[in-house]
C-alpha cells in the first residue's frame, strides 16, 4: 500500500519529518548544553571528577538516533520508490531539451513549448536531450531529473490544482542556460481534451492547405510557433538585437558572410540556404557566431513553414 498520493506529498513528508527531528535534536542539545554549563561550572565544581559511565544512557543515545536515522531512510526510500513507479493510466508526454528551450510532444503528434496537462491525471514526462546535459526541474511538484544525451529518463507527477507552474533547466547547459524556462499549465480535463483536439485539427488543416495562399497564411502562424517550440528564438531574436545566433529580422534576402570548411564566402539567404542551415547548422557558419546550434528533429513541412515566417520578418 502506498503511503503517498502525489509526488509533492512524498517529498514533503520526508523533508518535514527530517526537519522536525533535526529541530527537536537542536532544541534538546541546546537545553542540555545550558543545563550542563550551569550545573557543572567551575565555581560549583572546582575539581574534576572521574566519571565511570552510565550504561542505560549510552544504550539510549546509540539506539534512539539509530532508530531515527533508519526511520528517515525508510521514509525517503518509500518516497523514492513511489516516484519511480508510474501509474498505469498516466498521460504520456515526451520532453526534449535543447539549447536553450523545452519541446513537449503528445501521443497525437502535437508539439508545444509549454507543458499542458489535465488536472487530476498522472503525467509521465519522458525526457530526451538533443545536445548536452540538461535537467528537468518542476519545483511545484518536487520533480527533477537530469536529461542526458543517449540516456532515456523520466519523471511523473499528478497535478492537483489548476494553474501555471514554472519549469527550469537545473543543469548549466551553456550561454543562455538561465533563459531555458517554460511553464506547466494545469487545466480541467475537458478543457485539456478540447485544446489537444483543436491543435490536432489545426495541424491537419495546415498540412492539407500547404502550398496554396491559405497554406502560406497558415504556415506563417505555424512557422512563428515552430520557432518557439523548436527553441529557435532562444538564440535568434526577431527585433534585430544580437543573441547567440544571427537575428531573424530581415534575414531573408540578405547577404551573409559564412565560413564553410575554412573557406570564406558570401551567400544570399534564400530558401535553399535556410534549409541547409536548419538541417546542417554547422556546415556554413556565419562569421562572428559560435558553432553551437544542434541538429533539430524537423520535417520538410515544418521547414517550409519556418521559412515562410522568416520571409515576413
């Protein structure tokens, strides 16, 4: 039988029990120290006395701390095992960490830069890294797990109250590590289902209309969203300011000085160049910018949508 019902309860119970025991021991030791200082001060006992020991007392101060320590260990262990065992009815979400953004993908293929979850439903977040070591940290639900390239890990939690909760990367992962934040948004179950279905219909509509005038308009909105979901805006600004990578503002049609395998040349930023830059980000480096852009899991429709969006800037 589980002692806990949520991950928050599992962590908080162990924490408060350990804190309570620590405070109690601090108070006990402080009181005894004051009593002994007063009772055995030099004025009252000018000459030292030989103490033979007290067997019951020695047994007590050995056995009681041992029981307390084992009790705290057991409570921590049961909490750990509870957080390791995912409920069978948990909602499956895949979180991909990349420099410097989170991307969340649902079973129907829907992606989002924020983690939308239904209230009262266990959620399993499968963790993957596209580049370096990150750490998925959702403090409101007391879950944190390193996200290591080539190693699949997970966390799970059960949201209780609706609201918006911070998600951080808790492992230093490069220049803009502190910007790698997003939200876990907890909504009622019916609202979550509508949101998920609406997004799926919009994605299908976008694919069906691709290539036409309506498709271009849809691609414009989809492209802007993709730059957030895929983490592009973590390194590329849209207002002309300089970040880790070149700004998106006015990039389409401009001329860029690039270094390709040690050979410098000027290229026109057109559809083909942007496609190469997305699929092979470090093949042609724009002068003055580091080779830190990772390869992105992206398809041709998504590339086309992003390019349409860049044309509008």
